[in-house]
């Protein structure tokens, strides 16, 4: 079994998304039988977070995601792509309202487009969390966290709600190929 470990420690944006896709593709092309993605991120852009979720869940090998310390905002969506999900005992998950940075002037049509897109992203976030944590004992009120009442979950709460499968410090497998993505 050849494990590839990727440390993803940065924002979710065009650059880091391209790097993660490239590193995962290289791992598969080099015969990896398992991919471990250790994540520490404060989140980033919705479009790239959803794209990475879809990419990671489509890979032909098992993907294990691990919270290195903090998984925030859109980082939760990438994290939930893991077939197996673990977190360090001193870690956290933050779910909070979306925010966008707009540059320059916009007209009414563009403002409507932004509002529709933000609403769609909000519903997609809720749907993914529900799909990935559906059989958990405790439930999350994701919609309220995304619209005004942010929530931090510690590893025990994340375990109870199905975000995490186990709390584990997760040492790198012996002989694993290890790389890093940082911006």
C-alpha cells in the first residue's frame, strides 16, 4: 500500500486548488493506493471549495481527510470529501456566515446575480453537510450557522455530529510520500 500525504495549509483559492488537484493527480499517476489530506485552513472561495469536494470524491482511491488544527468556512466542505475523516484532539471546526468581497461598481442585474449565487452556495453547503453526516446521532443546524449564528465545534462535538469519524493525532504512514501546499 502506497500512501501519499498532502499537507494543505492555506486559503482555498485558484492557486491552492490547482496545486491540490495537481498533487492528487500526481499521486494517482505514481500508483498511490491511498491519499491522506491533512488540512489547516481558514477557508476561502466557495466555487473552489465545491470544486475540490467534487474532485476529491471522484478520485479512484480512498481519500482520508484530517483536521490539523483548524478547519474553517469552506474548509469544512473540502474536509467532508474524506471517505475517512479524523481530527487532532486539539482542533476545531468553524461554520459561519458567507461573505464576499466585491470590487468596483455593480449594477442591479449583477447584484441580483450575486444574491442568487450566494443563496445557491448556501443551500449546496447545507446539502453536502447533510449528505456526509446524515446518520450521525446529533444533528447540526447548518443553515442557522451560515446565516447569522456561527458555530465552533470541538473534536468531540464534531464526532457526535458525524463530521469526524475519529479523534486521532494521525502520524504519517511509514514510507508515505509527503508533500505540502501552502500559500
